[in-house]
C-alpha cells in the first residue's frame, strides 16, 4: 500500500484521494467548479457534522486530478477560516494542508457531533449529508434530527470494567492494516474515537466492545444473533412445536457477519433461476446473498444495543426469512422512505464496518436488498415496525419451483433459446416463476395480442413443452403450465 498523505487519517493516500468513491464519509471538490465557493464548502461540512463525520478534500477534481490551491492567491485564506466564518456553533473540524508533488490541497477532517445541531452562521440553514448528497432541512426535519442524535449515545459510553485482554487481537491487526496505520493499535482506537486515553490508561467505549471484543455479550447483554429454523410457514407451539434448529451466535460484529454468512449459505436450499439473456436455468440459493447479508449487516449496525435482553432474531420458514431487530427506525427513516433515507444509529460501528470492507457503502444497503430481490424475480422486501422492533421479510419461491419444470424440458428450452422470440421467452419466464397462467395472464404480461399468444401456447402444447388444463376446446380460463414428465 502506498504511503498516507495525511497525519490525521492514515487511510488517505494519493490513490484514495483520486479514486475513492464519494459517499457518506468522503467528498471531493475541485477548483473551478460551481459549488466550490467557501460558503458552499461550509454547507457540505455542516452536512457532515450533522451526520456521521467524514473527510472533504478541496483541490481534487471529480476526475481525480490533483490541483494546486496556491493558484487562488489571497482568496485561499477564506477557505482556511470558513469554519469560523460560516459554521455555528464552534465545531470539531481539523484543516490539514497537504502538498502532493508541489500541489497544495486542503483536507477537512470532520468529527461527527453527538448532540448539537450545526447551521450556517449567516442564514441559519441546516444541512444533513445522506449518501453523497447534502440536504437542506426544514423545521420538522431539524426537530427529528435533534431526536435522532439523542439516541446515539450508547455506543459513545465507556464500557465499565472492560478487560483489554478480551480484545480480538487478530481483528485489531486487520483493522490496523486496512487503515494503513503504523503506530500502536490501541492508539488507533483512540484516534478513531473508539477509546479514550488518560495517563497512559485506556478506557474503551461500547462501540469498540461491539466491534473488537472476543465476547461482547460479557459486557453488553444480547449483543448476539439467534437463528431459528421452522418446519412449515408458521411458528407453532405446544404439541405442534415445529422448531427444527435453534442456534445462537455470540461474537464481535465483524466475526458475527463472517459466521452468519457461512452458516446461512449452508442452510439455504437451491432452486433454478431462468437467466433471460442466456436462456440457461441456473441453480441459485433460495435468497440472493446480497439481500440477506445486507439485511443482517444493517440489523447489526443499526440495532438499539441499549435495549438489552433482545438479540437479533433470524427466523427461517419454508417460504420466507424474517430478520428482527430491536429498536424502532430512526426518526428520519420510515418504512416508506427507507430506500432513500439514512441515519446511522451507531455511526462509529457503521464507519468501522465500512473501513474493514464488510460493506461497499453501508448507506446503499437497503437499495441493494431491493435490487437483488428484483433481479432474482422474488417478492419486494417487506419492512414493518411493531412493538419497538423493525422486521425485514424476504420471501422465496422454493416451494413453487420444486416441481415446476422437468430436467428434459429445461434442456429443450435451453437448446432452442436462440430461436425463440421475445414474446415466447416472456411466456416461459412467466410460467417458470409463477408456476401457471391463463391466456389472459400471459397477454397482460407480454403486452402482445391474444391471437398471437394463443398461437404460441398451442404450439408449445403440441411440442409437449406445456400442458393445457381444461375440459373445453376453447376455454378462455384454461390453465397453462410446464409439462411434468
């Protein structure tokens, strides 16, 4: 790894500045752009202060070109003082002036604020960074932001009687390597606001216990995940009790993610997925990994760890997977806007998980859950809130697919795929994923006229690919499905 150009954040190298994707924690601004006035940069910094912190680099273009701020002449001083001139109240932003190959750039290191709300000093506008955008908040949203900030405190509290011998040294070394840090690993935790140091003694915050303790449960009850497999589609009790597997996973969050990933991959059944481009029937697990893994990461990252006695539950039924997470959605986030809104309940945890590479960009997680389910022709993910908990439900089609189509039929369709037209392919797609359909269903799905679709269906029946289930010769309600051999 190339050397860091920053003494404050060792992960920042020249390559990082030029290639890192902009997101929740990183923004670049180049010279000559419309939004690089000192006031505009101040607004971006306010958004970061009110969210999760991060780094804004001034003097690197969107294309990654390293520019030279010395060309600004006397105007450069306005960028040195903008945190004092335009941000209220006084904030924790460190300006680092860095020279790369003779070119001067500014790095604004923004530390997230637990309680206070920041605004522009001259017009009192309040901003919040969400993903890679900066949002101007109205009065209602400002009130919600104040509430949200108050529920973040648990991860900042010091863990009483924590024994440093309980730290996962191997994971800490991985973290140190990821961040390109050369000093002592405990000092790195202090630098990342995960621990305090006074008179040579370290005090560890709850966030560092959740992230790096070998057994967080020892200090934070219910910092665990419980997996329950039910036989059937309902949870039954008494003599009908239908739990076939009940496993508890206890570890720090990164290790929990690794363990749950391996365990669930082995637990899911396979089914066939029709690739519309190639015409191949591919064997895939009952849920796309990107969907359930993101769901678990989000639960681990955003749960209310102060609500003790309530682990994360993963309930696995024949037809669905339910991930239950303690604590309500943050006030900024609702079931309706969850795809586009974001507010991290545990921002320290979220930042470290991103640093370690467990997520490409944590704030895109919910969107990826939706996208991966859609690509697999599965039901839309369902979020709901109930009794102070958040539930994510992913529905599969394994039971539908179990006897939908015989191997010999799949082989014939794959062989003839290049000669089928788009409408014929869509007929196969519909019947494959929904098991059966009427002429009317297929006309509506393909958006092709009735006579044309009927002609294709009759040809498939004559070719022994489909069955027509009806007692009448011309039955508008006849059911078509793949032939079972």
